[in-house]
């Protein structure tokens, strides 16, 4: 194929992913509900995966504190092979079915928590073993896979099976399967954060003000919410260090 045709055909395949996810929304909903329930009671959300799937879990978990102001350690992602595997493949790390539980035990995972296994194939030993051991210990489990009737899904209380079909490059699950997993992780974590109260309207009122861009965005939120000049909003944000606190303080003193 020409470069143009390659791009067109990859894009055509990618367009099918949201339609595949739409078919399993009724499977995503109960998992979200149980995560909200557990986290409202002090529990945590864990992701485990290997390779691309593990990296996608790491990305999702790492974005929760800056986006929603959640403490580090409330959404935790573990990847087969450890942090080294985020940047490069660790040989045979995903083949160890006992390692995931060891990794999870280091965080004292317990029955208050929820564990979601992420595996495109649905047969990754690291993920299968982690879910199996978690269920033995009475921990609620879910999964995101891109096949049906898989070993991973068998050990999940709330299996999400997204059938995206063959990849444009055979077996390259970083493509449609990875896109599907990323979208579903976005859906799960965003909906959980909304239901936990970290969003007002559609604004990230608890985001961390970790750079100038985000401070300016926060000031604009305050300006729009309170109908005050931008300079006053900046001053309020600087004083309270949080969009939520600044808005609430203004309204309480109005």
C-alpha cells in the first residue's frame, strides 16, 4: 500500500473500536458501580497487566492524582517486570503466574479494594494468576480483554470483553486492542472520579496546580464560576491553592 492507503486503512480499522465498546457498556457499568462503592468506603483500585496493557494501566493510574486531586496510592497500576517494563520489554515477565500476587501483597491489597486485570489476549499468565489469587482472598475482580471466553475473564467477577477483531498488523495488540483498553480505562476512571465528587459540571475542580498552564486554567474556572475578573480569580486561587476551596470560600463569604 502507499503511505496514504496505509493511513486510510488504519484509520478505518480504528473507527470500529468505539462501536465494539458500545456493545459492552452494560458490562462496564456494574464494575464502575462496585469501584465507586469500594472507594467511597476507603478502598483502592488496582490495575495489573503486561506489555502494552500494563503500560496503559500505568498511564491511567498516574493521571488520577494531577487530574482529580486524589492522593497517590488510591489508584495503583502494576506491570509485569516492574517499572523497568514501562520503557522496555522485560523478558518472560508476563509468564510468571505467581508474581502478580507478590506485587499486590506489597501494597497490602485487601477485600476493601478492587482489582482489574488488563490483557488483550485474555490469557497472560501474570494477569490470570493475579486475578485467581485475588478471588481466593475474597477481593472483587474485573478485567478488560479483547477476546471472548478467556482464562482471564473466567477469574473476573466483572469481565469486560471487547471484540475488536483482527489487527491491521496481525497480532499487534497495541493498535485496536490497545485503543479499546485505553478508552475503557478512561471511561471507568473518569466515571468513578465524577461519582466520587471530583468534578463539578464538567470541570476538574480538584486538579493539582502543578504548572503555569494549569494555574491559569484554574483561575479561568473560578472567573467563570463566580463571574469575577481574572485577576481576582488568580488571587483567590493563589490564596487557597485549589479551585474547589477558592469557589467555596467565596460563596460562603458572599
